[in-house]
C-alpha cells in the first residue's frame, strides 16, 4: 500500500470517526429527541468539508435535515439526488458494556472505524461528502445539477426530514433523473442463494408497510374461577389462525428480474429454473419460502411484535391485544392486506390499523438508462461482483421522493459479510477503512459519469 493511499485512508477514517462522535440518536419517544447533536454535526461537516460548503448551496430543512444543491452547467438536464441520513438508532444501555469500543467513540482500530452509524448510514454520508470535496479539489464542474439530501429522522419514519425535503423540491418544480438512497449493498460470496461470487443488490423497489392491532375480548373475573374461554385464549386462537394462513406467495417484479440476473451464476439445473421463474413458479416459491430471508421476496410478511393483556396476576383480563407488523409485496396494498387479515381473523376478534402505513413503491425499470448507469459504476468499483435488481424489505427515506422521479434506487456501496449483518443496529457496529475508501470512490465515479463527460474522475 502506497503512502498516499495510507494518508487518504487515515483522513477518511478520521472524518467518519468524528461524525460518529456526534450522538445524533433518533428515539421513538419524541420527548427524548435532542436537537443539539444534529446542530453540532452540521458545524462539524462544514469544518471537515470546506470546499463543499463554499461551493454548494446548503439549507436546513425541518429543523435538522440538510439539503445541498450543486448547480450544473446545463439547467436543461434533469438533476440527480444522492441520499443518506444523519440519525442513528439508540444503543440499549444494558448492551454498552458488550461493545469492544465505545459506541459513540468513533475509534479507528484494527482496520475499522467503530461506532453507531458506521454502517447505517454515516459511512455513505461521509462517502458522498468526501467524493464531492475531492471532485471540487480537481476542478470538476457538473454538467447536470446534483442534490444531496440528508434527513435527520429516518430511523423514526422520516416525516420531518426526508418528507419535508421532498416537499421543498416538489414545490420548486424539481424533477429528478434518478435518486440513490440506502437499502442494498454488496453481499459477500455465498450469502445470496449460495451464489459463489459477491452480489451487488441494487434495490429498484421496496415493500409497503402496515401495522395493525388484533384485539380479542372475553369475560373477566377472579383467577380462582376462570371462564372456559378468555380474551387471552381467544387471541391465541386467532394468532394461530393467522400463522397457519399467511398471505399467498407470488413472484412479482422486481423479484423475477432478480432471479433471472442470478441464474447465470448458479449451476444447472438451478440456474435453468431461475432463468424462467414464472414458468417454474410453484417450484421457485417452494424453494424461496424455505428460508426467512428469501421468503420475504415472494410474500407479504406478518410478524407478531407486541402482546398486551391484563394488569394483575389474579385477575382474568377482559381484553388481549397483539401488534402485527406487515411488509407488503408489490401488487398488494394496505387496503387489500387489511381486508385479507380481517377475513382470516373472522368474527372472533377485531383488526384495526395503527397509523397510516403505506403501499409498496413503484418498480424502477431495470432495463432503463438510469439503472444502466448505476450498474456500470457498481461493476467498475466492485469488479468481482454481479449486479442485480432487488426488492428491499425494509423502509427507507427514498419513498418520499417517488413523486419526483421514475428511477429510485437503494444501494450503499459497501461489501458486507456474514459477520457484518448482525452489526447493523447491533453491538460492535463497524466499517472497514478499505470499505470506506471504496465507498468514496463509488460516489466520485457515479457523479463524474452521471454529471460529467462519462469518464473516470481519477
């Protein structure tokens, strides 16, 4: 490794460590949220990336989110938007002692930057800003305009951050060529359906979201003389019914395109079957449903996450409630899923939505020029990987930008192995310095290709 490369790694890692030391935590309870760490992060970013803040227009939206505008030479070309989020999830107090290094210490050790947010998503935040700073240092001037959008409340829904930024852009009449947010990554060999090479999962759609409360009622009374059926036993019966009758499996886009893209890397006959997922639909579904990770690709999932009943040990509860969280497959809606749940539950209990939820996103065309641009840049930075379209099961801020563009992608340019996946939102979250430098390289090249002459910026 050259001295120059080592110096660059030290700088980039040091910048990420400093960003991690700003504890920009999004707590579920609004009363626990603090604005000061976000404002401190704003000041830090201005200090770390001076050229960016001298050249780009920056504004604070929604109290703590950041929107940057890098005007292009040709205002007739639709701009692009790169995303990350400033906030991180809390660290459970009882788990802090399990961290090898302090969760908000931002320490660089053993070839990694350690701390909450290093994977989700302060690495991409720093990667984007490092890339812009480096391009500016080389005198790069984008042909098309570039927007950078960094929400401050993604981990609690993004309503005050990303939604507010999207509304600002929409009010200004901005129409985007494409949007790139988190949601996918490069998964190491063997992690995606045993494909023997790394797989770069570029999300071109994400599932919808709905949380419902299932409630059952029954006679109360003294625990010494309990009735034959109680609210709790009725709720258990209903939940068992939901478990036995999950929503039907289907192969929809973009999963069909994902399977076709993976097929050439798999041995016969698996590859041959996946090349025609609709023709072998029942067989493919049977295989995918055998693993929870792949089952989520072909079914609206339902997870019982909370149970509540009773308030005293010797009193029979008159009501029992369960919270069920659903991630909705493209082709279904919150209304169709709610109707299906009520049909399965029957008259023995009630099903009511908690909050509004949202429908699955539209599916970006994986054959379009925007996807081709992203694919080529991913392939150039991660040459050993295959690049495939993907369905994202989780929720991202990108859904708020769907009205602004027909091409919305979800991909973080990081290679993740088996040991990395539990660290996202977990203990000992970390990112390798090598990974981080490749992240910067990805954004440099993506901006140069999409907004410049199309050549390599190096």
